[in-house]
């Protein structure tokens, strides 16, 4: 999953960040009852990011390159590919080194473990030990992330094989990310201004 982008797009608001991070693990409505008003806003932002991304024509181009082989998993794969470009070029987006940022994020998430869904609490030791956020910058890290996701899908997703598509089309995906991500960043900024 594209954890790094969701975290980055939350800015430095801890509640928004936690909610955005757990967004894929909290289903349904009545978010305020489930997690409280502040974290609920982060989940709403997560859903807004997913909606904007799924509708974006540049992302559609990236997914189209994968669809014949990976079908409905193509969107998930593109999300992970895009996290690679964000991590690899982190200094273009953030003043703090990625390793420092990731360490702070891990600490923040762990300090909020009482509000995290059970599946997130179970995942966190693996995420921290494998330093996923930093390792997204390497192709091996992306391959590990996709392989882990492939093991957890009920069908033969072939996501573990998609690293070959990233290698073969590296510049095309990079160009699409560089067009799309500033637009997503601006969209999130405006959403936060309207909703917080």
C-alpha cells in the first residue's frame, strides 16, 4: 500500500496523519463513533486521496500499462510504484531526510497504538523492522512490499511479478508520477483548508 504518500499528504497534523495512515483498515461510516472526530478527518482525507487518484487521467495511463496482466490489482500496484518515486526523490518534497521522517512516523504511530485497528498493530513490527518507508526508495523494497501483498490476496494477483513492469517502464511511470503528484498535493492542501 502507498503508506508514504498518505503520510506525507497529511502534513504535520498528528491526528490527520494517524487517520490517513489507517484509512484502508477502517470500513464503513460512523467514523467519529469509531475513532473520534480528529482521526476521522484523517480517514476522510485518505478516502479523498483514493477517490482523486482513481479518477485521475494520468493515473489511468499508468494503470492501463498494467491492466492486461494484473487486472483490478493494477491500481494497487501503481500506488506502490508511485510511493517508490516519492521515496527515491524525497529530498524534492521534504526538508527532512527520509530516514529521520520515517523514524518519527514510526514513533508517532506506536504512541497511538490504542486507537489503531488490530491489523495495523499486528503489521507495525514488520513495517518498522523492515523499515518499509525508507526501503520504498529501492526496487528491492518495492518488490518485497508487492510480494507481501501478493501473499495476502485470496487470488493469484501476480503482484510479486509486477516489479518487472516497473523496471521495463521506469521512466514512463516516473514521468506520470511527476505530473500527477503535485496535482494531488494541491488537491489535499485545498481539502484540508476546507475541512479542518
